[in-house]
C-alpha cells in the first residue's frame, strides 16, 4: 500500500497508547510515603511505547496523553509541561533505533545506554523546556519553576530507571525466537 | 467454465515462531458464488487459511510460504492488504477487539467513511443494515456497554455494508444465542443470494451452519485438508467425529438407533430424510430401551440470591433485576438466554466485580462482607473474554498463578497444572507462550487456570464457545467428574445440547429477568419460554417430530440418558 | 462505583450542547490563547464572568464538576503561595513601581505583587469553565471530526478519536484485570509496604499494557482490512453541517482575539498596569 504519512499502526499506537496513558495517569500513582512524591507509571510506559513504535508515536502520545489526562482530570493543562513530556517521548523514541526489542534482545550494555539517554532526555525536558516555557507563556518566577523541573527530573528518572527497565525487559521476553515452538 | 475465485496450489505456511508448518500442502479451489464451510478441530489452521484470503498472511503475519495462493486472480504474496480488502470482507474471530468505532453507528460506517462516501449515503447504508440486523436501538451505544453477542452483530453489520465478492466469517456464531445464530445463518444465506458473493464460513457449530444450504464442507485436521465434499457425502462418512468435530445430533441419533445411513440418499438436513415407517419404528424402539440414570437427592443450599440485580447506568433499558434463587451444593446448573439478557452481569455480581442491589449468601456467609479475593477462595469464575484474565506470558505460569498465590509447594503445582493441561488438551503446548495460541486454545488456558484451583463453586461463562467437539467433551466430562465429587457448577451457555446433556437444572434469562428455573428439558418444551429467551429446540426434537414419534421430548430425554450411560460405562 | 472521576460527555439539550463541535473547539482554542497571552485584568474579568454564565446556560450541575473544581482551588492556592515565596518582588519587577502594604523583609507584601497574583487567579478562572464546558457538552466522536475540520490531518484526528474511544474500554479493562487478579488470590490492598505495592500495581499494569499492545496489532489490522488510510481524505459519519449560530459564535471568538491585540497596543505589552 502506498502509505503516505503516518502508518495505520502508528495511528492506532498513538490512539490506544494515549488511552492507556490517561488511565495510568489517573489510577496508578504509587505513593512513596514522602508527601507529594509519587512513583508515576506513565513515564516508564511512555518510554516503552516510544521504544517500540519510534519517535513520532513517542512525541504524540506524550503530547496528547499529557494534555488529555490533565484536561480530563483537572480541566486545564500547562502547555510547557505537555511539550516537555512530548520531547521526552521523542528523544527516547529516537534512541529506539539502537535497540532491538522486537527480536527479544535487551543486553546489559543497552540497558545502561537506555538509562543514560533517558536521563539526558529528562534533563532537556524538565530542566530546560518546561521551566523556560513556564516563564515565557505564564510569566512565572524563574527559581520556582526550575526547582519544580529538577524535582520532576529526579522522580521521573528514577521511575523509568526501575519500572521502565523492567517493562522493556519484560517486553523483550515476550518475543518468541524464530522457529522455536513445537508440540511435545 | 467458471474460473475459481480462490485457488490454493500446494500451499504451505509456517509462522516465524513455529518450528513446523501450520498449513501443509493445501490444494483447494473455490468458485465464485460458492458457499463453503471450513471445519476442523481447534488449532488445526482454519483461521490461518482465512488470514491468507484477506492478505494478513504475509502482510501482517510473517512466515515461510510455499506454493501459491490466488485470490480473485491476485497472488497474495504480491497483493497488498488494501488491494485484497476490496475482494475479501472479513469478520475476524476475536470480534471483541475488532470493534473500532466509538459508537455502534460509527463502527458500521467505518469502511464507508474510509471510501469517502458522502454523509447521506453513509447514513442510508448504516440505517439499512442496522434495521436488517435489529441494531437500530443500539446505534448510539458505546462498545463497552454491549454484551458479547451484541458486539458480534455489530461487527457483522460493519462488514456487510461493504458488499465484497468474498465474505469470510471466522466463527460468526460463537457468542450468539441459538435463535440469533439461526437468524444469522439465514441472513448470510439471503445476502449471498442478493449479491451473489462467495461465502466462506469457519465454524465449530456444523449443525447450525447446515441449517441452510452449503455447497461443500472442507475439513481440516492438523494443517491438512482431509476432506472436501458436499455435506451429504461427507456426513455419510464417519470423518467428522474422528477428527474431533461434532456431527449433527440427529445423525448420531439415527446411528444409535441402528439406522443404516448408507441406505438414506440425503442426510444433509432433517427435511431431506425419507419418511419411512421402519426408521420411525427403529427410533421408537430404541427410545423405549433407554433407562434414566439415578438422580441424587437431598441437597444443601450453597448460594442463595435475594433480589439480586445491577444497573450499569440510567439509560439502560433492561438492567438485571430481582433475581431470586438458590443454588444447592452439587448442582450442575446451566444459565441460558438471549444476548444481552444479563447472564454475564449475574456472574460478575456473584464474584463481587460489580455492585449488587440485593443480597447474596454463600452457605450462611453474607457475600457482601467478603472481598473479591475472599470470595474467590470459594467461587472460581472463568470470564467470557479470555483476554481479560490472562496476565502471564507462558501457559504454565498462567495456570499456576492461582496456586502460587496460595503458596502451594512448587512440586505439587507442577503435578496439578500438568494434570489440568491434559484435561484441557493443552499439555503439548505447556512450554509455549500464550501469544502463539489460537483463540480457542487461549480460552482453554483460562478454563484450566480456574479448574486447577478446584473451588467449591465453579462458574464458567461460555466455556465451549469456539471449542471443537473433542476438547468440549473432555472439558465437560471433567466438569461432570468434579460435579460427582460434590463440586457445584454453573455454566453460561448458548449450546442447547450442552444444557440438555450435562446440566440438571436451567436458569433462563430474558431482558434482565429470571424467567424460568426448571429442568432443561421442560424449558425447551415450553414454546413461550423458548421464544422469550431466544432459545431453540435441538435437532433431536425435530427428528422425532419428522418421524411422528409419540413424544418427541421423551425421545430427546432418551438420547441424553443414553449418552450419560455411555459416559459412565 | 470505582470512583472513576474523569470528566466526560454528558448529553443534554442546551444551546451550547447544540453548537457544532468545530465551533466549540475553535472558540475554546482562540479564547484560551487570548487569555494565556494577555494579563489585562479587565479583559480577564469579563471572560471570567462570561464563562461562568455559559456554565449556567449549559445546565451543568455543581456535583458534576465539584471534584475538579476543588482540586483546582487547592492547586491554585499552592501555586500562588509558591510564586510568592520564591519571588515576593516579582510584581514590582513587572510593573516597575513599589507600593508596600506590609513590610516584612524578604516577604514584604506589595500592591503590585497582590495585583499580579490576582491576575494569575483570574487566568485560572477564565479558561477552566470553558474547558469544562467543552468536555461536558461535546460528543467525543464529533470532537474528532471537528479536529479534522479545522485542519488537523485526519490520521491524527482519528488517533485522538481512538484515544477517546478506548479510555472507557481501558478503564473497564483495568478494573476487570484488577478484579481477575484479586479473584486469583492477588492481594492489592493499600496497606502493604512499598515494594509490595509496586509489585501489586505491576501485576495489573503489565497485563494491561501487554494486552493493549496486542490490541494495537489487532485493531490496526482490522482497520486496514476496512481500508483506513488508503485515501488522502475521509468522510465522517458524525459530521454535522454548520448553522447560523455556529458562524456567529465563531465570529465572536475572532472578535475577542482582536480585542486582545488592540489591548496589547493600548497597554504597550501583555500587562495592564494600573500603577502608572
Ligand atoms: N501468530 C501466530 N504465531 C505463531 N503461531 C500461531 C499464530 N497464530 C496461530 N498459530 C498457531 O497455528 C495453529 C493454527 O492456528 P489457527 O488460529 O489457524 O487455528 P484455528 O483452526 O482457527 O483454531 P480455533 O478453532 O481455536 O480458532 C495453532 O496451533 C497456533 O498455535
Ligand atoms: N459495562 C457496561 N456498561 C453499560 N452497560 C453494560 C455494560 N456491560 C453490559 N451492559 C449491558 O447490560 C446488558 C447485559 O449484559 P451482559 O453482558 O450481562 O449480557 P449477557 O447475557 O452475558 O449476553 P451475551 O450472551 O451476549 O454475552 C446488555 O444489554 C449490555 O448492553
Ligand atoms: Mg480460529
Ligand atoms: Mg455474556
């Protein structure tokens, strides 16, 4: 089929990915015991989705998912943070070309680099993009927004480090090796 | 003169992850306008053949392909999905996950929207098919608010609007109630005549499909075609049951009564059977010979329901309400009734998944005081949709999950899991990931994962939908065995024969109400109840009427008794 | 039952319900951008009043939105306190004057700071009722077709439509899986310690995610079998043609944007400054 633009699979991945994003954002924060700090499963999920389906899906799910879940839960959103999440998905998605989860491979070295990249992506998103956006769009004081950014980077990094790595590993494990199944 | 529209030549296919080919040396030609029934045991490769016809193989499912397959002159290895979508319209087996639109109306309209028809044309077409399939009231409903059977009808409408030359139905009847199933078969027949399409039906319920004329039955076993004949010719052979597909009941009854099938020219439908006196006599005398097995008596109440009900939302027309009944220890109960009547809802209430308007007691314990987990220690529930139950990657782990959570020692787990896998015909697959299973096999995994726990009360929601006769019999016999060990069993089913043969008591639902609680045979004798609950008499009854036997119901009962007796022997 | 507090479409019969989804979308986007850009207190106050009146017209009940509004109030207060704590001099920097109300060293309160904070609050009150209104009165399938109408590619529009279509399904799945897990003996109580809680959540989330990934495959094949994506365009079953009232409301939105542009010139910038 001469597929112009997005493939059908990407369209569906964006749609259903976003739906899961919204539900995870709504129902699955795990309180850590420290006030106002939750372990969010959405970010590891976004990392998984971006890794499987690539940067465009990563960006779109980050963008639409974040905006939609904010709107549906709070009736408003903070566009600078929406953009930051989208960029996070984009960067992790770009790195996915170096991975080969589809064939069940996820080595220790790949794990290390994946987490390095996600750290960089988190820094770019939440220490650069989100605060600057807040200052430009909402005219908020700089030191407040940067502190928020640093906190977000730390919690998201740790969430992806632990849960993201588990998810990617588990996904790679669901892939079956070629010619390996026979009845006995 | 006719050029075949579908042509398999020495065609083989092996899924990438498989070590052995799934389809082996298939040779098959189908002419335009033919109507074919594709039958075979679960996992034999029926859906795989279907996936070649619509181009999913090799476009989506990758694998090794040998030989050729031409669909409407196009080689499937060269045609794109899009090319083939104009030729073949498909109803996938898993209708639940095939529902695309946000509402029923949008789902029916989906392919028309993609073809850029105008709004008016789309609305006209949708209205026409919605009326035809009695979906008009549902047009604005969302998919998650439909029952299993209602979804299947919507998916059917979404495909029929397309009017393609080849219509492929992968188990269109699996979730439909008997009356709707019959109507669907009539509808398929009528549409075929209208548009002169080539129709391929994949079904385990052979007898139901044969209610209307079928040109040929193609029988598949283990990836090979073992018969390709007109129904009459095939039924004269003893092939169906030897590969594990159930042959029509009336034929089995004739055989039991000692009628020589070879003497009968046409046995493809009851109406075609010759009205000979000696056949009638044989049937009658066989009936008289059967003795009913002894019934157990003295029962303790196990589950008591008082004014049980649930309303999903304010708009719901017929919410489940005011269900009052008592299930006794050792009962084997079937729950039947039209699509959307509330059968699954009742199961969910009992298990505590959704709220209950009334009260439910297990022995003397009020169920409202128990969490889902605590209820689950007494009540096991196999859900209608297997996808909602499966949480593990490997078959073994999935079945073992419940035992592990109950801290059973690993050694014992292994024994019990293997034992159950054997019952469910999955032992050969014990090391496989669930993702490589056919639909029917997946459903069996979920059955196994509950059976292995042996809870006091087992509720199964349509366990036999999509199962072949052999696995069906194995599972049902195992349940019967559990039942004899005083376990209580409740089965939601659309299979009238299952109800008659295995259950001792039937609960019939219609429009959210319990309309009957009686012996299965009495349920089917009551024409009003049959109509209201969208049920159907079995072909045994029709057979008895065809030969003017004195009491058709007694004949049906005799058949059941003889089956049960032969199981015990 | 499952405290599923997510805002969603509530069918109704008001003027606003009957507006075309495209109209409402255009209005929402333009007016929120206008409110985002401007710090003109007079404009914000007018829009506030206007959107509260619209809520009334649409017949939205307090209990439908109370959980959201309560949340927003708490959030807005925290945010305002944070802004103040981090930079109590922010207002005077913006407005270039200093009228001290309470002198308290670092935490000196000025009129400028309070005025700035008032504007921040007004901005919340402006856009939130509009969004609530949109979410509660717009049929989600029409929302997708209206995205396409205002120029978003139909594939992205359909992706959004799929997202809205699957949110309830995934939500049902989530509870079903959670129930099924509990029915197999998995304890998901909130009292367990952290590692256990993470494990418990993963036990639901993993099957949810992986079954949804399978679903992506199945849905995309089902869509391809029904020719999605084969053409440059597609039509929409749910699309409703524009009516006079739709043109009028759209025009109103553009006028409001124009007002903001004019105000920008009058104030020579984003901020309306009463101190000069
Ligand atoms: N995607 C897949 N990858 C690997 N193996 C598969 C895949 N799909 C099916 N199979 C295997 O191919 C065999 C045939 O599957 P198929 O779905 O065609 O069976 P079926 O005859 O339709 O069965 P059922 O009646 O249960 O639907 C099965 O044993 C299954 O394990
Ligand atoms: N989550 C839900 N939200 C709203 N309505 C629902 C929901 N689930 C089911 N319903 C409605 O409740 C009614 C009963 O549904 P239920 O699933 O119990 O039917 P059923 O008897 O099991 O039918 P089937 O034989 O087709 O599976 C149906 O009319 C259905 O549309
Ligand atoms: Mg199949
Ligand atoms: Mg049901």
